[in-house]
C-alpha cells in the first residue's frame, strides 16, 4: 500500500508576513528639560513658586485658580455709594424689583448657582468655588437684614443678587447680578446691580466692591455702566471669606 506523501514548497510569496517587526527600535531619547528633573545630590532645590522665586509653570503676574492650575484674570470694581446716581434703570411693567425675603433663600440660591453653571464664560472655574458661593449666600441670609435683591416675573424669581454689608469684606456683591438664561439681554442685570448698590448704601456703606472674571458679561458690560472704577485683582474665590 502506497501512503500519501505531503510535499512542502518553500514559496516566499505564499508565506504570511511576520506579526512582529524584527527591526531594531530607535533608542528612546530624553525630551524633558534637564532643569525639570530631580536635582543632583547636593544641589540646591529649584524654586517652585515659593517666596523669592517664581514657578516656571505659573506667571507671577497673573493670579492662579483655586486649584493652582487654571490661570484666571480677575477685576475688582469699586463704587462710591455717596456719588451713586439717584435714578435707576426702568424695568418693563411685567417685572418686579424688590429686596429678597428670608424665606426665599432656597430659590435665590438656586437662581444664582444655576445662572453660573449655565454660563459658558464661567464653566472653567465655577466648580472651584461653587461650594464657597453657596456658603456665602447662606451667610447673607443668616446675618443680613436684607440678604439680597430679586427680580420677579409674576410669582417666579428670575434674577437675584446676594449681598453682605460687612465693611471689610473683599466684595459686597457676593454673587453679582445673576439672571436666568432665558431672561438675559433685557437690561435686568443692570437694574439689579443698581438696586443692589442702593440697598448697600441704605445699610450704611459708603463704598462697595464687586469681583468678576475679566471676560464675563458683568465685567465687560454691566459693572462699568454705573460709574465704577476697577483694577486687576489677585483673587482666590474658593478661599473668599474663609
């Protein structure tokens, strides 16, 4: 009986290419600057933003966000309340501008926080100071006779501002004028700011401060309207009032 014989042909074209390349890899190069590596034994450590030296990653001329990573430019606005104009912006008859009531703390807080969270201009830093802002609103309702101002459309509060009358506080406009998204660009923010400043003057303050990011609507369009002065300001919102 003749058995079957298998014949293997060494045909290079029929063979599959190897799954792994046998070429030698190029040697890995150190691309990190030597100055950022650990110092040599006995060498003095580099300054990393401590007094007397600036960090190579953070400009000493610009304030740093509360997490030490996000660079933010802040402006501090100041109003001389004794020179505040007696006239205020006129609102349409369907809106009511008044002082906030103690029982409205929850609604006022929701309006203010949602106003920040829905604004793209604040999305990069709001999470860093959301808890601090919430605590400041609570502080205003706990200690202030007039904790803020609101604008209502019917029974609904559509804009709010939380205030403090502490003379030495860093900013008396704790939240600034906050308007829910669907009611913006109607002059409500300016009217709310003017009324908030009047409440602070009635409480006995002669000067009021407000702080805002340089690129938000309040800093560009609202705060400059009412004869304020301003300057660049180093500010840590997550630590404000601590």
